[in-house]
C-alpha cells in the first residue's frame, strides 16, 4: 500500500496502524490527520478515491491530498458547533425552550424541551410516525414540519436516545429561526471559510464538479481481520433487526435510505448525516474547538469548550441499546465510543469515520474512509488509530 503524507517524529505508530488498516482491516481508501497543540503532526492518505467500481467510477483513481468523503454521523459534531457558536455570541440560550425560537415545535407536548435537551439527544423525537422520502428529507421544509408535529416518544428530559436522522431537522430549523440562515451557510461562512476547512454540509456545485469527492460503498471485513470482526450483543442485533423497534424506526426516519453518492443527496443540508470533508478538515476543526491552531484561528472560547465536553446525557440509550454519553452535541468517551481519554468529545460516523478533540492532550483528530463497515460507534479501524495515537503521546 502506497501511503502518502507526513508524520512528525514520535507519531510513527499512527502511520503503522493506518497501513495495517489497509492490510488487515479492509480499508479501500482513507485518510487520517492529527493536530497537537495547534500543530499538524499527522496527515496521511492512501488507497483509492472510490470504494467500488460502477459505470461512473472504476475504483482505480488514487486518493489524493485533497480527496473528500461523506462522513455520515461524524457530521453531527461539526454541525453542533453552529448552535454553540450562536450561544457564544449571545444569540441562543441553551436553557431556553426550543419553542421560544420555533413556536410550532411546542406542539404535541414539547413545550418544555430546552435547546440543551435537543443538543444532548433528550428531546424524545428520534423517530417519526411516517418516514420521509429522500426528496422530502432534503427539501428543507418537510423534515422540520414533521419533527415539529411529532409527539415525543418519551417524556422529554427524562432520558436520552440517539436522534440518528431527526437531528438534521432539529438543528437546521433552530439555526434558521435564530439567524435567518441555513446551518450549512453559517458553517461555511463563519467557521469553514475563516479556518480554511474543506468541509461542507450541502456540497457546493463547484466542489461537486471538481472531481475531488469520492464514492462510498459498504464492505465486509476481510477474513484476515479474524477476531476483530465486530459482533454486537444479542439485544443490539435484535433491535436493529426488528422493524417495530425504536432503533430501526430512528434510522428509518428517511425511508428508503438515500443513495449517499447521489448528487442531490450531497447537495442537501442534512446536519445529522451528509457532511463531506477531509480528515485534515476534521482534525483542524476539532483542534480549533480547544485552542488556537497553527493559522491563529479558534472556534470556541474556553467556556464554550467546557459546555461541549460537559456530560448532559449518560446511561442506557433508548435507540442505540447500549450505554452512551453525550455533551452538548458531542458524544463523549465511554465503552460505546472509546475516544482518547475521559476528557475527549467528538462524534463517530456509522461505518467508520471519526472526529474528536481532547482538551487535556491538546489533540484534534480526524479519520475518514470510503469503505463503510457495519460499525455504528466504534469502528475497528478508527479504534486502531486512536490506540496508536495514545501510544505516541
């Protein structure tokens, strides 16, 4: 495997783990980047831009320095920075009812749901009575209307459950009501452009036609992975298999699941699931949430960083059927999603991608892949890179 990029002295274990991901764990095309104390110390890429071949892509084009990929739910961590930035600017009160900004949301017994509850997956609306089509999910109107009309599936604030798809419309409409701008445009204009991040929620036409975004595809772990094949507990498997379970209903809020390689899907703004970017952008972003990065920019004040990393939800997750921990928009370190240390906050993407920050270690981390495995929160490839990073610190 021809691995490109650079690794600072002392971080060679990350490169070794990245190579092994291709040789043993089935990666097709991927990239990993790490910032430490604002300085880039790992920036690696390899494999092919496309995970599989079809009429539009033969699967032979190499992954290059600026190749970007869809990162699925790792999008959520980047998207959550927008409402936290609005809070930092005094435009959004985390302890105000969502209905104070979005009056229609109060319907069905949701008048007491706080903005903080929404960010921490405590709003009680992870699923819809009727799943939306891909076109409805992307139109900017149907999704917010559906979650506003939805009755909560548990008493809001009394427990938490992963809002896998509905998080898109909850965050996007809240930001629109507060600013008059879409979440994707706030991200682009107020965060990505000032920091020079190649990350988009709503892929612009110019980037779509630039030929730098690869195609993703599902993969099975190779036989060489041996014991590293993931085997979820029986109750988790049963929850994903049962069409009536809250787990299945939450992931089926868009039904049928969209084609993630389709231009229309990539152009839509779905802050829960369709962010597109580079590993370098993810690592740079998270580095800027905890301090000043090498270009002199930062996103959060120390007070906002503390809000992101502070535990808001913990324990049995009504959707994922495992114990999870969430801050204000971020998944926190725990058995379901091991990060670097207990201080870490970030978000995995179903199938492999991962981004996180660790304020104690001064780390911003990003990993993206086009080979989508069956993992939800703890992909073996991402975890191998995190362990290697830990050994290098």
